[in-house]
C-alpha cells in the first residue's frame, strides 16, 4: 500500500468512531470512504455492531452488501443519524466539492437527510479556496451540449463532459456528468451553487455547502478530526 492509500485507510477507519449501535448510517462513495465501509463490516461481524446503511452509489451498495452491512431504502426511514463520505476538496469553512466519482446526486440526497455529516479526507483535499479540482455537475442527457455551453458562459470557464471511448459517461441515475474548470476562485460557494442550479438541464452540482460537521483528516503527522464550530456534532 502506498502512502496516499495508507492515509485514506487511516481516515476511513478513524471515522467509524462516530458510528454507534442503533444508528442509521449514510454510506458515501469513493476510495477513502471505502475503508469506512470495510471497517463497519468488520465491526458488525466481529464486535456485534448493529446498524443499517443507505448507500450513495451502486458501487457502495455492492461493497456494503459484500461485507455484510444491512441496507435499507432511504424512504423507509425517518432520516439518517449520520452520513460518512469522501470529498474532493474542503475549504476553511467546511464547504466541499464532491462528485469526482460521479455519485454527487445520491450523495447530496443522502446528506440532506442526515442529522450530521462526517467527511473523510487526506491532506491533499484541504484548500484555501475551492475550485482547483473543477466542479462536477450532473446534467440531463437531453441537449447536454447546450447545457454545457450555457454553463461555460455563466461560469466563464471551460466545462467538459466526461467521456469514455467517445461516449458520455453516465451516472448511476442515467445522466451525463461534466466538470467546470473554474480554478481556485470560488469565494462564495453558496452563490455559485445557486447560479449553477438555476440552469435548466442541471440535475445537481457537486458543491456541498453548510452540510459538513466534521472532517477526519489523515496527514503524514497522524489523524486529526476537525470539528465545525457550531456544527451538529
Ligand atoms: C464521489 C465523491 C467522492 O467522495 C470524492 O470524489 C472523493 O473520493 P476519493 O475518496 O476516492 O478521493 O464525491 O462522487
């Protein structure tokens, strides 16, 4: 395991401290939170942890099933106690860019139904100003090129549809996904989120504002948990 992977594992596993028996847990998507899912599976098998999970992607659903986490439909619950998820960037105000793994729509639906959100990250995700990563935007297949042009004009930057073998990459929801290469310039992520959501054809945007309560951050010096002041945890 290389250093970057080791940091993901440390963060992913450490976040399990937030999970207690009886909780309804949102299970995020990505290569960091994968270690959270694996550790929760281990605790269920070896320590008698009792939880139910709601996955945010087909990939997480498959992994969680494999490791024995009981899964339920989000609609069958009256909300979730916590969601643990990865991020592509986080800023000093705990605002996030997510969607590098194209799961942003389900991730945001689950996060909005959760009483608290814990993010797992390594130090490469910590930024002063959001935007170097590029903002993932899920858009309808209908007239997706038009939507991309509108977004490029609105944001005054390059917006690229994700492609594979000359075909649009589709999300778990059957939509296209694009990335807005805006650069590290997002000083008002709430306003940027609102303006992108206002474009017809946009299904959801990977700016997660005022959702994250804690960040379990793995660095080469060890793991530390950043708690949002006046957050929900
Ligand atoms: C998927 C996501 C991921 O949580 C995000 O891309 C971080 O992934 P990783 O832990 O693999 O870097 O938002 O849509």
